[in-house]
C-alpha cells in the first residue's frame, strides 16, 4: 500500500493490487458473515426503521436536537462500555449540546398559538404571513 497525493492535495491510499483487495473482501464475507449481517441488519436497517417510526411523533425542531445529541450518546456509551474519557473542549461541547437539548425539552420555543380575528387558534412558527384570518388546516385522514 502506498500513500499518494490527489489533485486536490489530499492524501489518498492506493492498494498494491486489485487481486489483494478482492481476496481480502472475499475473506471478510466468508469468515465474518454474521458480523456483516448484524452490521447491515441491526445497526443500519433496524436503527433507520426505528428512527423513521419514532420521528413521526416529534417536530422537526425537536428531532434535530435529538440527532444533535448523537455525539453525546456516543461519548457516554464509550465511557460506560470502553472506559474512554472526555477532556477539555469535548466536555464543554457535550455540556452545551446537553443544555440545548434540555432547554428544548422543557421549553417549546418553536411555536406560539394566537387567536385570529375569526376566533380560531392559529399556530405560528415564527413567520408572519398575514394569514391570521384563515382557519387552521385539518386533515380528513385518521392516524
């Protein structure tokens, strides 16, 4: 294996031979089949399925904060399972993300409810479109 520089100036790794790469891939596929099934089926497909199902029940703003917590979850479980330690700015970053998520959980700052001139309650997500007199949109579909 050699390291070269790409046209953009970034280092790239070039395999010594195509045959060696194919041999290594065949070895992994035949000797580690259950690990590949687990990585593809559980940690990827199942996790994405569960995320999609759960995301239907939260707002986009809340979902983005939950997903922003992913590095904090990773650091927590790396400490719990592997004994890794956070230091310096990593602790500050994890604390800021956690405070943001907690603030979002306890305060719903994304929407406000106002009453239009016709008496209907209208949710406002921060934009002022001037349509306060329009009735709220309702869906005829049952969930």
